[in-house]
C-alpha cells in the first residue's frame, strides 16, 4: 500500500520532509510486508482427515420436509494411523399426510441401528463382523420391514453409505443418488429405481418423455414385505468427495453446477449450502437434502 501511495500521490515540490538529527534516529532495517496466507478453495484441497457437510431444506413448493438424513462421523486411531469411519444415510419419504416423513425417519433410524450393531460395535471391539455388503443389505431389509409394518400407506427411498478408510460401501433403494466428485469429474454411482430410468435404459422413451414419469418408482422401502437392494463399493482417493442427495437436489441442479460448487467451496458445509440455494433458485420443487463427505489430502511438504 505504501508503494501505491508513493506511486500515485502528487509530488511535493516546495518542501522536503524533515529528518531528525542522525544522532537521535537509529537505523532501522525495514521488513517486508507480511502477506496473509491464501486459503485454497475447492474440496479437493482440504487438510488430512474426513470432512463432512449436511443440510436439508423444505424447498419452495412443499409444506413440510419429508426427507431425513443421519450422520455419524468418527476417526479411529490405531497402530497403522488414523482411519475414518462414518455412516451417512439419506431418505426421501413418500405418501403425504405426514406418512412420508414418518417413513423416511423410521427407515434411516432402523438402518443406522443395524449398521451400528452389525459393523460398528464389532469393529470397535475387534471381533468378527458380518461381511460389509451382507450387513448393509440386512440394514436396508430391517428398514423395509419396519416401514412396511408401521407405515402401511407410506414409503421412502433409502441410501446408506458406510465410509471406512478410503472406501465407501453403499446400499441403495429408490432414487436418492450417490456421486463421487474429484478434480472436476462427476461420476454417478447409483442407478435410479424409477420408471423414467428404466424406460431410458430400454430405449423406449426420450429424455423428455421419461421426465413425465420421473417420480414414479418401481422399487422403494415399504412397498412390499421384501425388497431388492443394490450395493456398491466406491474407492475414495485423497481429494475426492462423496455426495449423497435426494432428487430435490439432483433434479434442479445438474452436474456442471456440482463441478462449479465443489471447485469453489471452502468446506463441505459451504458446498451443501450453495447447492441447496441453487436448487431453490431453480424453483425448489421438492424437499432438498445433501450430505457431503470429503477426503482430505496429506501435506506434500
């Protein structure tokens, strides 16, 4: 700033600045200006560890929020170092008359309870646990049984992600989605159990025609006493982010916007807030939920 003032200030021609006698003014070496550290933006530049953001919003057209989410975030330290362990669930209720919100909340809690009993506690106790995929399927099946029995006129989608180390183990029913995002690349992990997706897969409808039946699901929690569960394993390298969201987000907000937000956000929570704001600015036709899990990057120094 002093340099700019000297550069653009008017010259003083009449008088010169007075200096004290040399004996009264000690020589002081000037130090260079201290620059403020520049904060790196983007979720692929976070410090080591696991970073989580979560947010849900009613949207612009719904009277109440029928989405539910559940988050447990932990870090287990052992002789090999620190390993993240987290459970992340998103559910989008259906049925109206408060049936949807009851179904989604019940499904999320039942699935979480099973995962904690079947995986988390044995992991902490260093005892044998069921294979992860089996345990996740059991968690979704327990949620389905509870909703089918307790909320006969309601239903819900259900997306469960268990993060252990750099791997995400995912179980899925419905049309909530899981994405992995890294360095501007967006990959959708799950496939929707919607009539629209089925018609597109079979080549029997254009994107415009499929959009008319986008909300019709052929598989959901609570529809029947049995449910088929899709499972996935996704590697999450350092710098990658896992996005779990309801259709209230991925409907109004497209992949290009995901890229922009993940490249500019300071934290996963910041990204969640930006994404939900975008969804509402684009009409907010449904409840909106986003959960983001970002993997930090080890220092290169």
